[in-house]
């Protein structure tokens, strides 16, 4: 990650993760960067959510802990997730 993908809104840090893979990463995909730090991130948007006609592959709107800059998240196929730092 770099500064070009850093997003924030009224003091909230957001992390946008997209996958163009044709299969989901159901067992997790590790993102390595200093930006996630050692913080807790909450999934606030998933393009694969059932309400949008998707398969509901993701983190269920749950929280994912980043440790030493590593965030391990479930990613849907050809989808986008948005996380908010808590």
C-alpha cells in the first residue's frame, strides 16, 4: 500500500481492498503494510453481500485485527471491501 490508496473521512481511516480474482480467498488473504498497524478494523461495506445479490463471502461485517502491519481478511471473488479503523 502507499499514500495513493489511503482514504479517510472526517478523521476516520478507511481501507479499501479489491480483488479481481475469479475465486474468493475464503481462508483469508494477507495484506502487508505499515498502514494497518496493530489496530482493529471493521468491515463496513462488501460488494458481495447478499443484499446486493452476492454470495456473502467476506468478513460478515465483523472485525479483523491487524498485527505488525499484517491484516488477514476474507476476500470475495471480483469484489471490494471497505474497512474502518476502530
